[in-house]
């Protein structure tokens, strides 16, 4: 964590001035219970980093039970590029005995454990490995703001201690605290600031060293700080979506609540329906009416939506379906990450029902991929499933503020009269169906219909074997046309070598950091990240041919035959036995060391 060390006045009345270490990054893990507001602490730190021209990435776990329970929030702040939330913590802030005992092993040797001495009893043996700093956080919070508010103030007191330890910008932090409680009673803001300031002025006895981040790289534009669900929701709005329908489920619900709050500001609306089937059907109805609408859920809800998605494929109606993946099957682990919905996204449903599947790689990518999903759905008249996951959904990152004047678009229906119209025209060179919105005058007087039955070029139901074959080929062909236009992803690292790590979704950061570590150690490793899952872009086989081993890193089970879901798809597509998998399904994101160990095991198995 440290780079250089300088001595500065302590400023706390101590006769011994602590040293201040200049650092380029730090990983801080906060462990307590979900009721303690530890996510708020991490959120404040992440947003401060974003306003200070620093890189930031977070990771959190929360209990799935209503009664709450143990929870963590990890934030990695860096003055340079930050690709993952970090394998090991530099500092552990522990509120309880279980927080201390359960997470001490996540702290690097020589790291700092800042603990609430009212609730934590230190293990003397561990004091030889980690530096311990005890503060009676609970009792000092009561002393600073009163007993009735202690449960609401302990997290702000702890934030003040972290701010002191890392010499954070107090002015910006207090402004963030005030913004967080805007609209609340004045006493809430007052108590929050009292707790924070009391902790910041507290003398951290025994601390011989505090830390100060070196200045981050100056940026031309402004940074925005948000989590993946927020970025995706705002991306949909920027894309011109003005209608959505859904049903609550973790971790999709935050997107739904954002759209319910924001869409009316732009003349739109979001409807909470009685169930998932009603939600997707209502969104398809809006698509038929000339809008590109959105619905969303997580794995269990997407299962319920599959029949209606098939209707959207058959009728060729644009639709965006957001699937924020979580641990499954069934209720599974609703607050943990998994990438196990890829199969249902690509193939879920009856009959041959091709659809587009996209997977954003990080928070910033959620914003732009949402726009791309809308545009693909609109141009190709097809359901597009946007596969994100719990890790991206809850992760906070800072990224350059989008140029909204360039990216925002109006996709309102065009009701200009047309001479004639056959939406399912088999002579169309690209095979793409383009509906006119209901209410558009067709001067020939021949108005088409839309149905889930197989149909002719005007949409009239048919049982013709010839037409069913032609229409099935048409629905397939337009996705093949899309594949021909998709850009090939760029290889991270040299374009040829020994090992190519392939990832998708939230694995991008840890995979790239693993590549950097491996190459620094002299190993020949590169990586490739796939956004376009179905259809795959043409030409991937050319990239794969430049490597001896292609290892797909994904958070799902290896399956019956030893391969994860994307690896199985790639093996089926390219019939290449060197495509293998590095899998895990523990509900947590990949650590860099886990990826490197997976590579070692796979290469060792090959050598044997």
C-alpha cells in the first residue's frame, strides 16, 4: 500500500508526530451486519474517490434473509487504473467479533485491523501478524449524538475514523453526507455530521502511520459515480425508452425503481405488474405499438417470461429484457453473484426462437450497452436480452461523464403514411422485419396483423410447411446478418501466445489483472472479453488459432462434461478441444489469484 513516507505534524495534540505514507491505492473492507449501514460507508468512500479524480471499484455481500445478518462492503481506491475490487484488504474495519474472526484472513500480512473495542476481543496471536487499532465505536457514538440515535450514527462515526486514517477530503465528505440526507429532517443531518466530526477529531492512539493518496491523473471531463443498475437504467432512458413493465426481484428491483421514478420526467411511465408474465406481455404490447419497451428480472423471473419472449421472436417485435443474474437455481442465493443464466438467455423457450444476448463488462459499459440493446432491438425487430449480474449491479465505479447531447436519442413512432406495407416481406435483402406503428395510414388499404401463429408476409396465420420453413430461415438469417456486422473484440495483450483467457460480464477486471500479473512473471498470457454472446461475432476462430490454450473464466458450474456455459457454447460453435473452462460457483466474484491458480491447474493437467 505504501510508496513513500514523510513526517508531518500530528495535529491531534500528540507529542509524537505520526508519519504519513503516500499511497497509490488501498483496499478497505468493512464488515458488520446489514443493519449497520456499512454499504453507506462504502458508498461515501466510493463517491468521494470519484469526485477526487481517482479510480474506484467496490464489492459487497448482503444477507438474503429479511432479518439481516453478516455483511461486507469492500472498496478499492486507486490513483491509477483499478480493474478489480482487490484480492486482499489493506484495512479491515470490524464491528463485531464475527466480523473480526471471519474476515481477518482477508487482510494482507502487516495490514491494519480497525475494530470496535466495545464488541471485539482481540486474539493475541494475531497481533503478531496484523496491526490492531481498537476504538470504542459504539459507546463514542452514543456519547457524541445520544443514545436514541446510536444505531443510525455508528456507521458515520466509523467513516470519520477512516477519513482520519487516510487523510480524506473532509469538506467533500461532509457535502456528500449532507446530500445523502437531503429531504430528511434536519436533526438527521445534524446527528450524522456530529458522529462524523467526533470520530475525525478522535485521537487514534497507537497509530504511528496515516496515509494520503497521491493525486490521481487529471481528467479532461467530469467523472460520474454510480453502480451498474443505475448506469443501466439511465442508459435505457438515454436510448429513448419511455415505457417499461416489471415485477420486483433482487437484484433487478433497483433498475425498476429508478425507471419508475425517472421515466415520468421524460413523458414516460413504468408499470409494476401483478407478475412476470403480465410484465413481459405489457412490454411486448408497447413494442407492437411502436415503442421499444423494457422489462426485466433475475433468473426465476426470466424463466416465467420465456413463453412471451417466444411470441416476440415469432411476431418479430422489439423488446429489451434485462436479466440481473444471481445464484440459482430456484430462489438460490438471491444476493450473490453467478453467471448461470446464459443458457436460458440464449436458448430458453420452445421451438426455434433466436434472440440477441449482450453482456456488459463493467458499470460504464452498462450505460452504453443499454443504448446498444435498444438500437439492435429496434433495427432488427427482435427481443434482446441484456445479461448483467449481481456483481456489476451493486458495484460502484467512477467513469467519464457521457456526452448526453450525442448519445440521447428520440425513438418515438413515425406515423408518416406509407403506400404499402408487408412487415414479413421474404424478398427483403437483410431479412429484417420493420413494422409500422398502429395508426399509420397504409394507402393500399392492406393492413397487416401481428400474431404468435406462423404467418405469411402480411402476418395472416398459415399452416404452410413452405412458409414456416421460409419464415424460420428469415428469423435466423437476420441474426446472422447482425453477426456479420459485429466488431471483433480486441485481445488484451499480445495477439498470439500460450494462454488466452476468455471472459464475459463482470469477470473482465479480474481477468485483465490476472493477465498483467502473469505477464509480469514472464508467462505468455492474454485475454479476450466477449460482449456479444448470441450471435457471436464472426472471426473468433482466427483469434483462438493464435493460442495453445483457450480458457474460459466464468462464474458457474463446470456442468456434466467439465465446461461452463460459455465454454460449452464456444466448443459447440468452433469444435475446438483446446477450449476449456475455469469455473467457480461460490457466489463470489473471481479473485485474481483464483484465476491464476486455475490456469496453473489446467496447464498442469495438460502436461500430465
